[in-house]
C-alpha cells in the first residue's frame, strides 16, 4: 500500500516547485475543525487582524479532521494549497522530508519562543529547525460516571486495569442499557485507545532497535485485556461501530461508566449534560505500576511555496498572542501551550484540567517518523479484527508488526 506522499511522488509532482495560488497580501489558512466553535473563532480573529493590518486579507477554510490530510495532499499535488495550515504534528516529518513545510526560525525571536511551554514546542523542532507552532495540545485521562459507580457499589475510580475490569463488570451488570467501559473501535485514534493499556503493560510503539512493538508481550497482554472486556460484556456492544465522538456521546448520555479521552469532553459535558455527575482520574496502571497517557499536539505550519510568508507570519504572531490563545484554548477545551496562557484563571482554577496537567510528565507522543499514519492505520485494522473475533490476538499482532516493520524499513 503506497502512502499519499508516494502517490504524489509517482505522479511526478515536484512539491518544492509548486506555487501557492494566492494574490499579494492575501493569506489563505486551512483550519482543522475541532468543534462548532472553531469557525466562529477564526472568523473573529480574521476580522480583528484585518482591522489592525489594512492591506492584508485573511481567507480561511474549515475542514473536518477526518478529511484534512487527504485534502492537504490533494491541494499540494495540484499546487493549490494555502499559505498556512493546521496539521497533526505526527504528520510533520513527512511534510518536512517532502520540502512542503518552511522553517520558521528566521521569524522567531527569543521573546516569541519564550512564550511557549517547551513540552509542546519541542515536537515541531527537527534537525534544529522549527517547522511548526503548537496550535492545540491535550493529554488523555479517564472520565468516570459517579452516579453509576455509586449504583454499582464502587467508591472510587480504579487505579489498575484489574480494578477497572472488576468495576466495568459491576456497572454492566446494572443493565438498563449501561456499560462499564466505553471502548473506541473505529476511525481516528482507535490505535491510541489501545496504547493506553499497552503502555501501562510496559510496551512501546517503536522499540529501541527501531522495530515495531506491536508483537511485544505487553501489546499482546493489552489486546487480550480489551478482548476479554468485550467478550465479558463489560463494554458497549459492537465496539467497532463506535468512534471517539460516539463513545463520548454515550458517556454524556450517562450510559458509560468509564472512558479515556481528552480535556475537551469536560467542556462538552458542562454545556450539553450539566447534570451529569462525573470525575476525571489518571489512566490505570499496569501490573508493574507502569502508567502513561497520550500527549498530543497539532501544529500550524507555513508552506514553503507560500508567496506571502511575511504576511502569514504576521498573522501567526497575532494568533499566538495571549488574548487569542486563551480564547481558542478555552473554546476548544485544550491545554495551554504558552506560559502566560497557562496562568489565566480559567486554567488555574479548573479541577479537571489540573488532572490532565498532572499527567504531562508521563505523556507519550506519537513517534515522529516517516509513514506514521500508515502504521497507525495498520494497527487500527489489526485491533478491529481482534475485537470482532476475526483473528487470534498474538498472530494478528505479529502480522501487523511485520507490516509496520516494512514501513519502518526493518
């Protein structure tokens, strides 16, 4: 299976030679849609920036996350890409290797760099050059339904996977359409939902020797754990029919006892299910006490073929002022990426966000490697086979590891 970048290369497209289709003074921005608030935020930012910068026209397009990577590669191949775009930081290495992303160092002053929390800026730095800025950041934690816990006779959130299994069974036994553990089984981050357990069992996505960790004992044990939860009725039925948003919706409806997801669910609960009694706790530890969470950054990049780099940078500087960062992060329910942003009372006083922030020292990021999206897809496909009972755990993971090693060049 060829990656989208390989397909572009085979088509004979010279990415570095493409010219962005934009008139002088116009900055086009491709925006990932995080929520219903994303478009209005950028519309407000556009209006404020243009008022302060006559002669620069901002044009933005909001694109659903599931379609974003395909749209970007199609636009790049056709020479019609924007000047700036939000991307998953995990894609950045491919963009850099193909000469698509422009380094930003000539624009970054010490003052500007000093605004950022290093944990979130570092993933966008490659070979000593900064190719992106962290537009969004989050970690993952466990949400739990306090009312269901009380009905099941459970007094506190589980600290280990063994305790989670026991609690999930008790909640599912309540019946009435409620289930103990919400398990994602399709679309973006299906692989990530598996890593929560795999990391807790001591596993790594990529081993120290550069090979896939999907065939490790930790991965096998984690997959068996999830499969047992499914088989014993401790999850919602038909997990491969549920993406992240689907599971979150079940939680907001009070039908799920526990699930793992990002800070933004807290904001959704407050707005959509204000009477839901819930808590946020760390992801459970494995048998040896290992514990980990998924750290995520999305970056905004400047395309190498942009004809309006100076104007585009001016807009980036505006977006990363404290006022506009706080507005964006509060709207979307993310973690702050800048120091002054983090000092805002909204973040200082939010009990849920404090739990997520406390997990950052143990956060793990998707490997910054070429072909990562292809490996993630192969992992998700293998997990779906296991969840559906269409493949034995060990054999399925070993086959997926072999495919991943091909992508890794091992």
